[in-house]
C-alpha cells in the first residue's frame, strides 16, 4: 500500500466502495448491518464492518480487487440459511451479499440445463423448470429460502441425494471471482473437463477459495411416478438394519428417511401425518421412476421391510397421503421446536452399517448429558440429524448441549464417518476437523487454500483449522485404537 | 544437497534406490528399460533413466523422499495403456511402475465396495465382485489390461459412463503418496467429505499431484436385464439428432454408441456382427434395469428412433445377438486397423446437440487433409473417437495426420466442448490446452500444482502447458468470434 492516504483504514475502504457501487449498495449503519450478523447458526453473532450488495460481476471483481489491495478480508453470503456459521461476518471485514444476483440467465430445456445467478433460490430453479417437466434434484430442507450459490459453497444435499447426488453431482459449470478479482470459468457442459477438477474443488469449499458469481445446473426429467412406503419398527436398531437390507436388494430409493420415537411423536402432534405414535422408529422409503419400475420396487421394498421385522408397512393410498407422510418428516424440526425451548441440530455422516451402533451410543450420551435427543436421519446415505433438546435459559445447558454435540461428531469419526453430511464445517465444527484429519491432510488443505488465496482474505477462520489450533484443541486422529498411518522413520 | 557425495547424480540415485529396494526391483539396463519407453501413444518414445518396481507403500514413500531430496523427477505408470502419452518417461527421471500393486485388499459385498491396489486391472475388480452379483461400472475399452490406478489418473469412462458416470463418480477413497513421501487419505465411505474435495481433484490429475497407492471403489448390483436396440440411418446428422431425442424422452441409456459407414463396414467385415453394411450410421442403444423397466424403455426407444427416421430398428433377439452387436462396436478399432496401415484415435467431447454440425465439419476436414476418417462415438455423452487412417511410411502423412487431429480438437473447443473425453491431455494435447483455457485458468492450475509439487517433480511437462508454451503456440481462446471475458480496466 502506498501510504499516501492517511484516512483510517475503514474510512478509506468505505470511501473506495462508494466509488465502485451505488450509494444504497454500501451499508455501514449498525441497524443496516444487523440482519447480516449471523446465519442459521445464531449462537454465533458478529456485526460486519460493512455490507456490500453488488449486482454485476464487474462490481464483484472491483470489490475483490479493492479488498485485495487494502488486505481486507471478505465473507460472501447467500440467503444466510447455513447451519454451521459459514457466513458469520468479521468485525474487520466486508460482508459481500449476493442477494441481488437473483436472475435465471438461461433455461435450456432441450439440453436440460439452466444458468443462474448465485442468489437464485434453490426452489425457484425447479419452479422455472416445471413447465418443461424438468426439475433441479438437490433439495435441502431450506430449499424455499436457500440460494444455489450457498448450495455450491456447502455442497448441499437433501432428501433425494441418495439417488440423485449432492450439489457437486448436479452442476456443470461455475464462474468464480478470485481473491484478486480475476474471473475463472470452471467445468463445462460436457461430462469430463481437461485440467484439474476445479468444479468439484470449489463445490463445498465454504467460500474459502473464491466468490461464486454464476452457476450452470443440470435439470432432470420429472419422474413419471413417485410413491412412498411407511414402515414402523418396535426397535430402532432393527429399523437401521432394514435400511441396509433395502439397498442390498439392489434398490436405490429416491429418499430413505428415518425418525425415532421422540421425533415421530413431535411430528404427529404437530401435523397429524398419520404416523404410528407408539413405534420406536419409522422409515419413509420413496421410490420414483416409470410406473412399472415403481410398482416392482414397492413390492420388493415391502417384502424386505416385512422380512426385517417391520410391525406395520403402509404404502400411501394416494398423492394426498404421500404428501402427508412427507409433511410429517419435513415438519420434524419445527415440531421438535414445540416440545423444548431450544434445540440444536447436529449433522454428521456414518457408514450405513454403523447405524444401529451409533443410535445406541447416542442414546447413552443422551443419558450421560441428561439431554433428550430426537433423531431424524437421511438414513439411506447415513446422514444423521440428531436434534438435542435444551433450554438456553437454564445456566450451563447451552454449554452442555454443545459438548454433547461435539461428542456426537467425534462418534461419527470413530465409526469411520465424517463430521458433516451437508451443513459444512464453518465455525461450528472447526475443532472437530482436528479429529477428522491428520496434520498431513490439514497441511495439504492449507497449501491448497494458499494456491487460491495466499493472504488468507477469503472467509478466514472457517472450515479448516490451523495446526496450532488443533494442537491447542489437543486432538489427534485415532481410529480403532491406533494411529492409521504410523510415521515412518526418515531414512 | 550437501555436496559431500561426488558420484554422478545418476549413480548416486541408483545406489540409493538399491538400498531401498530388492535388487530386481531396480532396472537400469537398456533392454530392461525398453518395455517402459512409451504408453499406448507410441509415436512418443523415450528410455527412462531408471525403472523402479516397488511392492509396498513404504517403498513408494521412501522412493519419493529420495527423489525429492535429489530433485529427480518421477513418472508413475500403471499398465501403460493410456492413449495421450501421460506415462511417457523422462530420460533424466525415474519411472515408477505400480505393476506389483496388484492385490484386491478387501471386497465388502454387503456394503458394495472394494479396496484395491492401484495395479489391479479394471476388469479384475468386476470378476472378483461377480460371485456377489456386483460389478465395477466404468468400462474403458482397454478394461482387460488397464489398471484402476491409471483409470483414476485419467478419470476414465467407457461405454456405460452416460448412465453410471466416470471414474470420479465411482470411487470413494484414495491413498496417495505426495512428492515428499507423505501419505494422504482422501475421500471416505460416506457421500460427502469435509475439507476440500481432494478425491475429485486427484482424479484425472494425470500423475501431476501425487502417486495413487490405494483405491476404494463403489460396486453396483448387476442389473436384472440388459438389452440392446440397433438402429440404422441413411444420414449421419439424422442419427445424431436421434441421440438427443432419446435423452429428451427422459431415458438415460446404459450405453448409446454411434458408428459411421466406414466404421460399420470395417467392423462388419472383421467380426460379422450383422450390421447393415449400407447404412450411413448406426446407433447401439443399451437399456438396463429391472425386467419391467427395460421392456418399457425399449418401447419408447424404438418409437423415438422410428420417429427420427431410422431406416431399420432391431432389438437383439437374445443374449448371443446382444453380445454380437457389442462385439462389432468393441472391435471397431482393430477392425479399422485392418483397412489402413496405421490409424490415429482422437478423443474429444462436444455438447450433444452439436453432433450433426461436428460430423459435417470433420467430413470437410477429411477432404481438406485427404485422409479418411472412421467415426466411433460414445454418442450419448458427446465423446467422439474419430479414427484417422494413414500410412506412416508415406512421407509427411504422420505430420498431416497430427495436424488433422489438432484441428478436430480445436473444433471441439469451438463448439463449446473439450479436448478430452476420457484419454487425458498427457503429451498429446498439451498445446490444445492453450485453446481450451485462458491464462487465468491456466495460472490457477499452475498455482494448484505448486501446492502439491512446488518443485515440479511429478510428471513434468504433461497435462498443463506453461503460459510461455502457450504464447509460443500462439493460441488464444476465442469463442464465437469474441474473447469470452474481456479484461476490465484496473480501477
């Protein structure tokens, strides 16, 4: 920096931003900044130094160049529905909102793809594609509100990701503004791309590598028919085993969800979905495809469920009942919100076969911490969402809840799973990254980050902990009682 | 380097390698080196300085540490079936053969996954899984010989990748030895992984980022039924349009292949597959799934093909005829090899809708260069394999063939496609990377490479050209007559 400008750094930055953007696109007053102080993980809050709301790629490039020049950190933000604090702003940084990037630029029905700005809502893509009998497959439960740019940043999933994949499997191309304002185009319309796979690398990178300014997604033909089978079990572990048995029978359901007794009862009391209130667990298994295919699969699924000890197996009588079955599942979070003052939604993934063991250990932890848990799972892909019930007004309960949550994540790693299914690492799970990875992998992550952002200006402090932080956290990755890769002596 | 050792660098290296490895695992005599002088792209040949054949991960780590210490470049090699020269050795480098890493370490049928060493042949995985009614989906035409490590390095596809994806979509976890001998585990058993997506990044990275020493693959249940429909067309463009129409009808075939007249006739004369010799083009459309599903899809596909002007539509009468239809397609390369002294197999990808236009322009180029072309395509995913027929003994024909091949790749980029479908960039297409990408993306590739291999010791000179090389090549990425991203003035 030249040093010829003697204004305070914040004033210099804001003056320069006002040169680049319309006046109303630069927010600096506390009451204007307040809506941006947190994302969906509201236990972390910070006011940003300034919020900018650009509406062209050119403006984003100029903002990034300016911040790079002044060495000011930048946090990008979509709808702020993220659950791991990935969009938590910095008091000394710029909060870059993509809210005005809300246009569908092109919808190419013949080639089943759409090019959209990052601030377009997930569901808006499927709505725009519906007249062509197409839709965008990944469906996070926040899909009414969450944006496609945020979905890419977190590699979001949803109920249907078992069959249709995560965000990374459903996008074709990204345009990205780098930390110094360069514009990159990565991926493309064809199945493979030459060069390194920057498309996959950017997806799920939590705003650490660049700012997404355009997304081209794949669209899928709407299946001819979708049908759901509900099965009740009097034992949670047995329900867990049935999940593996369905997939071992060669069926990949469009959705395969599980709820335990507390979640069932909360949902039933809330929306009257017709769930069996006395069951220990239910499975909802959705099949989609052609008429003939769905009919065949329903027969197989019903047979497997009965063989595996389901006490009741019900196929939705009609589309209204199918919607009702799903309404119960989709309302599970707010339903649990009615039976406790607060709840904390965890997110981890385990190998499917570990489901019975993990449920047993979560139940044990629930007793140890004296906090009830309602379990709602994307069971098919092993993605757990335990909801810990607590009361933040009781002294110590929030801390106990957070400690319980950390134990659940560490349990996921212990059985060969991961600390995140679809919510990202963000602020929430950064310490558990030290449990997930050894220093070799973390060091490689840092080297890779530096290849995109050598000064660490993009979303600093999120997603990947420093080795120093891990040392302080005291974690060491130990799997099945031994270090997975004992170090060789240097020769 | 300390300088206390005054032996020639080559002698120092070989002495140290003999310390690390059994004597017979270090090859230095020209007649021992000869089998490693080229891969499947035999127009490029070089003898390596030394070949090493380790058989443990420890040995690979020690070799990499040694080479890093001595700053000797390393080229890793699987079966050497690659078609872009990616495994071409260096006269001043080590050729690291993974041939002895040929064990299936674990086959977990219940969870439909297998962990294998990188030198295991692609087909051997499916053979081992067959008793469990499972298979590994990606099936490059070299699958009898090519190894899974090479498949990962090139992100290989095959006839079935339209429905089942490329290598990257069918692997779960990799173990990688870094340039300095560190061991990294990337990916995992669950659908998503925290941290940056190193699994996807490594896949298709052509040996530039690390040495793959273990691969965990997904296995799929064998479909209940597979059936193939053959359609003949009297016009190549019409066959191209039918490809898009099948997919627009909501069907994703297990394979959708196209051959033109010259390829049809060569194959028919060679294996008597029952192809219509007088057709201008044929499509082979394979459907798989449950019995009911396949029956429904065949009806739809037959209808679409007839609507799109097929002169003949034949469903294979039985499994024997199905196999025969495929035998013709799979023998197309050797069949073409019978009608010309030499042929050069190209590999590029285009958006499906451009198929008719691209075929027209390849035909024009064929006249301009006075070299016949037989076209064999993975039509469903737009992956072209034009085979240029030539005679290397005719002065100038090889050069004319290479020039023609380059024009085909540049044509692919021009219509919005890419210079590689599944064969990688390697040596062959490195100049065309300058056509594919702008300097912004190439610079990002180099930064990323440096994050893994700062001294450029892993497979140097392949896959990603230097900006200097691009400047010399004189290429500039121009799309539809204009630069895609006109540079902004600096503010």
